[in-house]
């Protein structure tokens, strides 16, 4: 499986970016990796991390059999 990326700031993970008035944005952060947004594109993920001052982490997905 391909790798995906997540943005982390302290103990929180990036979930979404929402536009509000006057070109400003509101960022939703979560404390659980399961609720975080996962991205396939590293460059896009890096941009989100730079916006909030966080870091990009690679998540290795591994397929498991039931």
C-alpha cells in the first residue's frame, strides 16, 4: 500500500481547514489519529503543516488479513 501523510502540531492532528470571512481560515484539530485527515500528496501536506506551524509525519499503511 502507498504511504499517506498527516500533520501534527504538539499533541494534536490536523483535521480540516475551513474558510471564514475576509480570506481567513479556521483549522480543526483533533487529539485522535483516527479522526485526523490523511493526505496522499506530500507537497500539499507540507503546505498545511507550514500554515499551522506543525510537522508532517508519514503513516505506513499495511494491509492485514482478517
